[in-house]
């Protein structure tokens, strides 16, 4: 057609045809580039989803590790309360050797971060929403993890220092761990030595108030990110986390304390508790309730316990952190 146009001296037709060929070639090249771009983006999306799936699994592991430490502290919370309030006697020390070793055992929060490191190394391919989640993860693995690591070290050093002190100063130390019982001499020491009382008070401040608080900060942010990933990216939601709000409807209601009112309500599938000063009417806090089971929960940095009447209905809630205890009676 080009040759015919030239032979007939039809230059205009020739130029139109040549221009059309050029346009056709350019469109083909652009289309090929676009296909390559789509393919690269598809691969990037698949890779990003895989990385976030790994993060989702890692978050569950870290949440479980936090819960392991918190469960140990829940038991020690009662022990510390009884010792500092003076309600533990010799029979308690004999029958429950946990009272004697409350200072000598310590778990650390093991935080895995391999999936997070892999995620950060590929952040250039993330979408705007994914970058927003990444910022939360950086806060979790940067700021929150740093505090947990610091308190891990302090708490472990404290336990080791107590071992060193008792080993060097107390003749009953070997008997304690060789026979797994609390010797009478140790009971005398625990009940009469004022410096032992000071050590338990120090444990309450460092371990129950600070190690627990920073462990909860990390765990609660990890739960929030896990839920957000499940919602926004359609990733799997761990069953234990998914059930955190359901199945605990019997906690809902109004409760009255000595100076505070506590209102537990459901908000978007989550249990929330609002504390209000009865004298001033000021709202003091609005925090999420994290149930551990049907009888125990966490609120703020305090351990919660459900108290039921003979019929099995919830009659009151107790919040505890060592010697700091508050009971809220349910208003019918």
C-alpha cells in the first residue's frame, strides 16, 4: 500500500499510513510495558501479602509469649499481696512453697522479630494502607519491644541477685532447692526479717507494676495490629483473639466501688470498661477489657478476677496489682 501510494504520487496517503504504523508500534510497546508493570505489581502484591502473613503468625507467637509471662505474674500477684498485707502464716509457707520462692523465679518475654525485619527490608513495594500498618509495627518492635527488653533484663537481674544474696547469707538455701520444701529457718526469715519485706515491696514495684505494664503495652498493641491486618488485608484472625469479646457478655453492666463506678459495655465486638469518679463525676479512664478465660481478665495494668454468687452469676469484679486491690459490686 505504501508502494502503491508512492507510485501514484499520493504522498498524503503514504504519510497517513506511515504515521499509523508508527502509532501502532508505539501502542504495542506501551502495552508491553504496561503488561510488564502489571505483572511486576502483581508479584509485589503477592510478596507483600506473604510478608504480612508471616507478620500475622509472628504476632500470635509474641502475644502467646506475653501471656505466658502475664500468667506467671497473675499467680505472684496473690502471693505478693498476702506477704505484704501480712495474711500469710507459717502453714501457708509450709503448704505452698511458692510463697518462699516468689523472688527467685522469673520468666522473660521472648519477642521474635524475624518476620518484622523481612517486612522492613521490602517496604518500598507497599501500598499506602500497608505503609500505615508498617508504622504501627515499627512502633511495636521499636519502642514497645525496647521497653520490654529493658524490663526483662532488670527483672532477671533482680532474681539472680536474690539467688546470690540468699546463697551467700542464708544457710537454708541449699535445703530449699535440694528438697523442694521451705525450711523452718527460711519461714522465720520470711516472716521476721524487715529487709525481706523490703525485697518483696521492691518486687511489687519493679515486676508487678513495670514489667507487667510494658509487657501489656506490647501485647495489646500486637493484638490491635493483628486485628487490623485481619480486617484490612483479609488475613487469618487467631481464634483466641477473635473470641476476646464474645462469650463474656455476663460481665456487662454497672459496678460500684468505694470511690469509683465501673461500666462494662460492648463496643464493636470488644469489651470496654469506663471508670468514673463517684464524687466528681469525671471519667478517669476508658480501657479495653482483655478476658483470659471466663473467670480472669486484664484491665489496664491490673489483674481482674470475676466473683460469682451461688447461682453462678457475676456478683462483683476484683482488680488487683499486689497490695493495690479494688472490688466493684455489680449493680442489679
